[in-house]
C-alpha cells in the first residue's frame, strides 16, 4: 500500500478523502512538522516511507533531483497544481493506482 505525506500547503481535507480510497495519509499537522524546513519535510517523508505530496513545485522538484543526483533515494514526489481538493484526491487516486510502493520510488509526478 502506498502511503502519502502531505506538505502543509495541501488542504488537510485531502487526508480523509484519500484514506477513503485506501491510502494511508500523514500530514505535517499529524507529524508535528508545521513550519519545518523543506529538506526536513522531505527527509521525514523518506524516513516514513511516504510519497511526498506538495503544491511547492519549485523547491521540491529541485530537492528531489538533487537527492537523486547525489545517489540518494526517496519514496516518490507528487507535485500538484492547486485545484479543488475533491478533484485532486480523484486524480491522485487514479494516478497512484498504476504504481506500487516499489515502482513509485524516485519518481517525480506532475498533477
């Protein structure tokens, strides 16, 4: 099962919507990571084995690519444009249905 870690930019309503679709979802609020630096957020998601979900394309695209270029790994990153939270949950669920925890590793997905 794929687990997700949501950046603090992401509407927390995404959590119950994705959990209803069978995903495990952690938020920065759940993990007491509000206000933490981007690299700390990314490392926390990696430690938890979670795909990182964010609207912050610029910073997390760079962090993801830097990590891979330095020989590191992550559990996947979803860079989502801001949209209605219900539509976002639907799109995430649809896209992730084509992945496993193993096949999404080091993937950078744009929604």
